[in-house]
C-alpha cells in the first residue's frame, strides 16, 4: 500500500513540475517532449492510484495500454515526419535549361513538329500525368517546360 501512495505522490509532483514548466514557456522544441513526459506521468499516476487501491490487475492493464498508446503515437509521429521529408525533397527545377532534343523527347515529337502538334501532344500528356490524375508535380512541370521551350523556338510562346 505504501508503494502505491509514494508512487502517487511522486507522479503528482512530477506532473505539477511539468505543468509549471509548460506554463513558463521555456522552448518550443521542448514543449513536445514535455507533453510526452506529462502524458507518461499521468499514466503512471493512474497506475499508482490503482496500486494504492490494491487493484493490481487493473494497474497492470493500464501500464500495457500506456505502452501501446505511446508506441502508436511514436509511429504516427515518424510517419508524419517521413511525409514532410518527402514533400520537402521533391525534385526541383534545376538551373539547367531544357534542350530541344529533351523537349521533343518529353512530348514524343519529331524535329519537324509544328505548334499545333506541340499543343496536341502537351494536352494529351498533361491530361494523363497531371497531379490531379495521379501524376506528379515534377512530371507536369517537365511537360509544361517542354511545351514552353518548343513554342518559344517556333515563335509562338
């Protein structure tokens, strides 16, 4: 019984200290860590209260649930970080200008293509590879860049 009461006092003291630290607003990076620690303290306080009440099986289940919730939150956080990394590392347009051969290759045209053929090839490709239809921003930008290059070369852009 004393073990449960001492655990409860320690958990309440730690929660109070963390709440005071959060209210002081130390650092934005430590806020996330402090909230995680606060959640852990709350779980432990609940477990300590159950231990103090001599409800050992229920206390054990609370500890298992706390571990599961923590694992799920950690996994979701890592997935969110991965998604943010993927969007920030998306291929960007480099400083190199597109060549005529590359533009013709992107649109699938021959060297003697006129402005109408360029527009038709662009329309066909962009309708298939537009980001709204499952394509990527990178592909759409390359298709648009090829069209713009060829139309400028033909004096129509």
